[in-house]
C-alpha cells in the first residue's frame, strides 16, 4: 500500500486556497462571478463549454445569471467536500467533490441538482492564489 504524497503547503497557503474554493462557491451562484478575481487572467473554466480568459468568464457569469433568473429552481448552493491539495512546483493541483442543492420555486422542495467533482490547477497571481484551470466533472 502506498502512502499519498504529503503536501508541503504552508498553513497560510492552504487556508488561502480553501478560501478560494469557498469564495468561488459563494460567487458562482450569486451571479457575481465576474466581480472577483478568482481566476488567473488567462484562466480556464471547463464545464459543458470552455471559457478562457477573464472576459469569457465574465460572459459565463452573465449567461449563468440570465439562466437562473428564469430557472424553475432558486437559491442554488454548491457544497464541496474531501478537498485534496497537492503541490507540484509553482502549481497546486486540487480536487474535491461537488454537491449542489436548490429549491423548486413552485413547490418549495429542496433538490440535489448536481453531483460531481472538480479538478483544478491553482497558481499564484499578484500575490493571491487563483484558478489557472477549473474543470467540473458531473457524476
């Protein structure tokens, strides 16, 4: 049995990266993804489409907001768990599970709307940890 590689990230770096994950969750479903610099200037987000660069990511945020305004679901909340961070030189590779809940506007029932996981590449930019690449893999 092999032991997973141990991270040599400092406590401060790990906390900052955990904060990045939390900030992403708060902003992605509050339709404010373009208000904060969660991605590197040339950062990439991959889901059913690929968005590269901050202008494209801002477009993604506006598209998502427009869809949510007419969605039969409201108050979407993504939750991540089992965060694993591995340092690889100047890059940190992250992965975590994703569960996203929402409320049906008509019935008020709560639903799981997304299950999956993220695989991320995280780098320092202008003194802060940001996503260089984030890809979601639905279950």
